[in-house]
């Protein structure tokens, strides 16, 4: 049967890895795979675990490698291989600052001179794409007084690796072996699009990046794990990298569905269905924001939607979130729009259940592996209090759920309906068959799976103010129609 994956922070849903497993063995058993976001030391660093001090160890506050192996025993397990950077507090970086060229890690970290050995001018330096304001360098001083401009693509405490240096590749091999030994079956290459800096380009998803991705894929396969690549970029770059890896994200779906629901049209969505890769992890929301850049134009290349249509999506999100998404979303240097909406997907739709479940139904009916983020599963709205506390726009979609709040959210119809979709995708035999789709009129799309006598057809209408969905399931001569949230919530709870 098909696979449906939960994307989750161990500490924010359950509190520890064993507690997360209890949820997955119990009320969340519809998920046959789980992606546990960084559980390394420390899981609660400046970037919620994406700044590892020790990338090869489980933070003991969350559990142990034995706990991860137990979690993986009956389901797929995905974890992050952070290839672009480590923490400035990591043993490797601290040793290099202390010992300089005598360190075993000399050359592992990317400095200004590594990229520009003969100096770099204003044009070359400002050409680099960075998803943050400002320039991607931080000044560090060695114990001997030497001064270094270290590349820090994301935060000053996240020091970039020189991924072409043997010391960095040795480090990545060691981490991959630890993950594989810990039961991980898939690694996500976090931020790989930024990993190679090539003067004369914007250094994002260049041919040199693709070449490096092939190297890491080979290392991962050598360790016995599959590879998922994370690339927020023009859709053509997703198409280019998809044949090189086991899995690639379908980040274009979310903005295209927001466009469809905001305009009452499905033509842009239909264009994507014609060309999207089938080895896709299909998402609407993640631990980051909702990527809009993924469907938009890139340089001279037209997008699936244009710049004005991108701006309209941000404007509708602003209205739906009472202006908060505009406060929380970050505009990168040299850009006029954010590259993602910092809001929960439910919030961008104003907390309206039917259009939200329509989007979730499309996600679950497309080829690939649907992945549902824990906040989206629990019908979460923007955590403005956490944003006020941290100032990090992405924290609006990183809510911490105590046990009693989890119990209440699990009882909500919007959560139960999504669990019904997960049970349907993993349990109905039609999804082991062939996929096709059609459109009808300006505002209707139909997605169909056929497997012998088993059929599963989803019809969605994106009519403004009157969106709707209808699912017709057939198997062994029995036909069911599901067209309300309550119907979805009930599906599969007691057999069918």
C-alpha cells in the first residue's frame, strides 16, 4: 500500500522520542513513516536543531539511539543530514579556531579566501543568493590571533562547510554511518542548494551543486539509506535534480493550491500536474514557511505563476492572518517579496475547514509520498506568542503541544478528517494502481486512481466562496461517496 509520513519535532509533539512513538503506535498509527526533525545535540539550539554541535549523537533529553531504532522497527524513519553547516560551538570548529592549520579539521570550514583566493569585488559578492538580509559572512578569530571571514549562509552561529574538502566529506561519512546505524532509512539533505559557492553565479542550485548532490547520494547509498533533497527554487531545478535522488519535495503544490483557492481556477495547478516528478514528497506545510518562490519565476524563466500572482497570494495571506504573516515573513536581500509565507497553512485559509481539507485531499491523492506536518495535522493556527518570544518568523508554525492540548486537537474534526485521508491513502487498494487526472471548466479538477475493480476518485471545485470536495471510492462492488469533513473523519475508523 501507499506510504503517508508525519513530519514532527520530537519535543514539540509528545516531548521525547518514546512519547512520540506512543502516539504513532496509538492515535497516529495511520502514518506508516515519520520524519523526526533534528534530534541531535542540541535539539533546541538557535535554529531548533538545525545548528548541530554534535550531529552524530541523540540529545539525551529526547532519548537514545535505541529509542530511534525502536521507532524505526515498524515504520520508515527520515532524519536530516545537515550538509551546509554546523554550529560554531561544534568540537570541529572550536578545534580549528584553537589549533589552526594543525587541526584535523583545517580546511573543513568555508572562508572568504577559499571562494575568492584572488579577492572578490562588489558585483561578485552581492551576486550570491541568501535567504536572509545582509551578507553571508561572520568574523571569527583564531587562538593565534588570525582573523577569518567565515561563510554563514543562515545565522552567524551556523558556520558553512567547505563541502569539497576531504575533511568535510569525512565528517559527512561519519554522520551518515551514525544515522544508518540508528535505524534511519532516508536522509533529507538540508539546505543542499546553498552548499557550493561558485563565483560568477548566485551559487544556488548550480551545476556544481548538482555535482555535489551526486557525491552525497553516493555516500548515502553506500551507507544504505535513501536520499531526499530539499530545494526551494524554480520548479525547473526540482525537475533537474529529481532523477539524481530517491526523493524530491513537491514544494510547488502549496502555492498553486493557494492560487487556485484564491482565484477560483485550476489551470496553473493542471500545468504542474503535467510535469511534476512522481518521486515526490508532497507537502503543504513544513517546519519552515510555505514556499511561494517554488511556483514563481526565476530570473528570465517564467514560473507556474507570475510575480503579480505571487504577490496576490501574500496579500490574501495577510488578510487571512490579520496582517501577521506580513510581519513574520522575511524578505531576502535584493528581493521585493518574501520567498515564503511564515504562517500555518490553516491560517492562510482563515481557519476554514472545507478549503483546507480540499487541499489536503489533493495532497493525499497525488503520486509520491504525502507528508503531513504535525501543526497542520492538529489544525494549528499561528503561534503569535512564540513569535513574540523569539522574533523568529518561522516559529509561528512550530507550536509546542503539551499532552492535554494534543488530546484536544486529536478530537477535532479537522484532525480526524486528515487521519481519515491518511487511512484511505495507506489502506485503499486503488492507490496501488494507476494515476490519471482531468480538469472540467475553470474551477474543477479530478484525480483518479484505478487498480482493477478498485477506484478512488477525488473531485475538487475551487469556486471562490463555495469550494468543495467529493471522493468516490469503489472496491469489491461497494461504492462510497465522501463529501463532508465528518465523512472523512469517520472513514476507516471501523474497517471502512
